C-alpha cells in the first residue's frame, strides 16, 4: 500500500487526512470498549465455552490488537511518522498478523455453522477441547507467518512533504506482483470462497428451521462475514489495480501510470476502511443481545453467546441417542429447539 502522491492543491489532501483520522478515531472509540466487553463477558461470565464462542473470543482479541495501534496511525496521519523504521515494521506486522487471524477465525465460524446444521455428529469431534485449542493455535501460527512477510518490504516514505509509514519497497516487479497476489488470494479470495460455500449450504438448511435462536446465531455470524468482506474488498481491489499497473508498465506505460495514480489515491481510504470491521463486530453482538429477554442487563451478552453454541442437552442427545429417538435427537440438534439450558439471569 503506497501513499498518494503530493499535489499542488493541498485542500483535497487535507480533507482526505481529516476523513481518514475521523474513520480511525470512530473505530477506536467504538471498537476498544466493544471488543473489551466481549472478551470480559466470555472470560469472566461464561464457565463453559463452546467452540463458536472460543472463536468469537479470539476474533475479539485479534480485533483489539488491531485497534490498539490506531492512536499511532492517527498521530502519524495528522503529523508525520516519528517512531522510526523498527516501529513502522513492528506495528504493520501486528496489524497484518491480526487481520489474517480475523478472517481465518471468521472462516472457521462459517465452517462450524455449516457442520452444526448439516453434520451435527461430525461436529462432536470438533467440540473436544484439545481440537479447538489446536485449531486456534494453528490459526495464530499461520497468521504470524503470513503477517511476517510484510516486514522486509514495509518502509518509511521520505519522498513526500512529511514522512509516513505507508509504503513498500520491492527489489523487482516480480516480487511485488507475487507478494500482492498472495496477499489477496490467501487473505481474501480463498477464505471468501470457503465462507460463501458454507453459507450457501447453511442458507438452504436454515430455511426449514423454525427455532429463533438458531436463526439469530446464523444471522449474527453471517453479518460479521458480510461486514468483514465489505470492509476488506476495497483494499484488495486496489491491490489488484497495482498488480495490473506493474504488469502493464512495459507494454502500456500510459495506462500503467493511470492505474498507479488511481491505486495510490484510493490506498489511504481503503486502508482506513479495513479498521471498521474490527470495531463493528461487538456492535453486532450488542444488537442481537437486545432481542434476548433477561432481567439483568449485564447477562444479555453472555446469554447471546450461550445461544450461539449448542446446548448441553443437545450434546448429550447427540452422544447417546436412544434407538427410537435417534432421528428426533438429530432434529433437535439441528434446530436448537431447547433453550432451557441457558444460564438464568444473575
């Protein structure tokens, strides 16, 4: 992601900086308390955490790590980068590592919903504590590996009026194309394809379900997916424009320069929009929690998370179904009809 070039008229650049700082500021103000509340609710008020809730917990942790870097970026955009090249590489690494983790956790949430409604007996293997911890550890490992690929290329741009930690330097055009394409394919195309495939299957299955709690949990996670994709698409769109610009540099220099300017102009805004996805998730949880009846205001969010995962009664009915009631147990697990196992209000 490279910064936009300096122009003679400074008004548009000033307006763009104000808009970017406004987006980042709103993301910080909304996202820090929101994600902190999600983490506190799951860790402090829930004794049992089903796999879905564990994934939501780590999604909130990844979002929180991203948002904690925002004060640095707001100061940098409003003034200039004063923290040095080491801090530049380190902060960008944290952001990319956490962003990869976010989309991988959302992808796993989609896979879990697919298994819950289509293959509930297979889901029992997933529900073992060791398995979910292994999945979480694997996601963070690959997120760290993929996030670290940005470190060699990220640098400070001193060619403009004020230095910014918002540019990359590549040794060759091939290196740039490979890195940008791998970022888009691994960080967006592949996960988005898996997510869409899962939700197409879930959508077909959920249409025959009558239980409000199952519909609510499916809509909640689907909303997280949609918001994430909408926030990330502009960034990858400009990534692809940059790739096309590099490929056309020798054959059509004029078109290459035009695409490069468009990509540079949109890179700032697209980069700021990414942060919206990290602050919007807890708002979705709170919106869904409004529809859950409870006499204690602070238990609503925990009740929401309890409804997201299958209840204990469903687990026991899946593990030891009676010969005559096997089909009934399967239907109960798919529809989530039983809500009697929800924790009572505090």
